[in-house]
C-alpha cells in the first residue's frame, strides 16, 4: 500500500459524545498515523461526512449516542459510502449483540490503545463483513417471542413447586 505524502494512513470518522473520550481516542488514532475526523454528535458526523470530499475508510462510533444510535448512523452513512468499514464500541455488556446482527465489527470499552489500533488495522486490512440485509430477514426466521421456555431446571426448583400448587 502506498502511503500518502504526509505519512498518514486511512481516514477515520470518529463519533463519540463524551468530550474527554473523543479527545483521547482522537489522539490515539492520530499517534497511529490515521487521519481523524472527530464528531461529538451524530448530527455533526452526518454534516462532516457530507462535507468531506475524500474517502472515509472507517466509521468508529459508539453504539449509544445522542440523537441517533450508532447502528442507525452507520446504516445511513454506509448508504452514501458503501466502501466504508464500521467499528462500533460500547461500554456495557451486551453491546456486541446490537452490532453483530449487521456483521459489523465491535470493540468493548474500556480498551487499551494498542488493542484499538490493532483492531482498526485488522478491520481495514481484512475482508468486509457487512451484511446487505438483516440476517433474520435473509434467513426467513420469524421474529417472535417464545415466552417462558423450560431450561432444564430440576423438578425440585422452588419456582416449579409454586407452579404446581
């Protein structure tokens, strides 16, 4: 890969609504020689993306942001820039479940700077994992609740005794 004359690597659109974290992640990425377009809101990210004339190689955004969710922002921007890769991050358990349905990449906060940079480089150099449609729709799996499901608890479980009474 030929590097640009200024020695920077790919361009990353970073979307994080916590200002301290935005500055920290921006610095980490710039230290790793990425060009970073930093946005503190989804509204600002949409505006910056529309104004940016070059290629945006990767969107790094939070799953939960004010204004619009990270997955919804990613879908909107991917419609305009299909070549753009997506990495979403979250600081709570289960955040990956919101992302994996789309086939996008995920990193859990807090993360170590070297792990973040390594993850981004892997995503940029790897094959695209994005799905063109919702996996559940593609598999024709109905979306429905199964209600209470017996999970193999012993017959002596206290809640089973109450059900029999």
